[in-house]
């Protein structure tokens, strides 16, 4: 299973979009407090309202609680603009191992104390030097879909049928 972990997210619309991505891909979503919003807010649910019931959501009181949850379950990758390794250089193909993809706050990224001990597990999305970063929900989608692609998309439907409705 792929787990998307948002450490101290600040923008409800991003979390709503990410929840929709998680619900439609079967990825679990973990929110690590403090949150910059209430998950009951309309802004969060608006982006993923039709999908909220399909979401595998866990809220952790702090990073230490999340770390205790994840310990021994699989590999943790720290998604940051400060990494040397590009996300496409990572082997996510072992679908028997749980993968945790950690993303930090929209304004500051992951705290240094969390990722500093694991430089070999820090990954980034390539972009021009002048750019600060991608939108968080876009970054999550890019890396999550690479992991899913490497796992041959696991249990996701291939091809589906067009219903004539585009949401």
C-alpha cells in the first residue's frame, strides 16, 4: 500500500484535492497535526466531496505518533525540494512493502529535524532553479502515480468505461 502523509498541512483546498487523489487511487492519507484548518470545513470536502467516503484517512496528533505508526511497516520517503535524488530514481516496485511518501507544509516544506537523519530517502521533483516549488497537490499526484506505475498500478482498473460524465 502507498501512504500519502501530509505533515502539518496549511491549505484546505490542497488537502481536499489530495484526498480525492488518494480516494481514486487507493492510497491511504495521513494528516499529521497541527493542521492549518479543520477537516470538517467545506473547503476541504469541496475538492473531494463525492469521494470522501472512499478515503482511508488517519489523523495523527503529531509526527512522533505517525513515526510510531509507520515503524517497521515499510519505507518512508521524504519529499522535499532540498533532496539530491529525483523521485524517478527510486525503486517503488515492491508492492508487498508499504511505502510512505511524506510531504511538508505548503509554506515551509518538511521540518529539517524529520528528514535530516535520512538523506538517502529524500526525493525531489526536478524543476528550474528559479522555481520555489510545485503546488502540493500536484507534487503528491506526480510522485504517487510514479509509485503506482512502478507497481503496474496494482488493483486499479485498467481502461474503465467512459460514462459521458466528466467531473
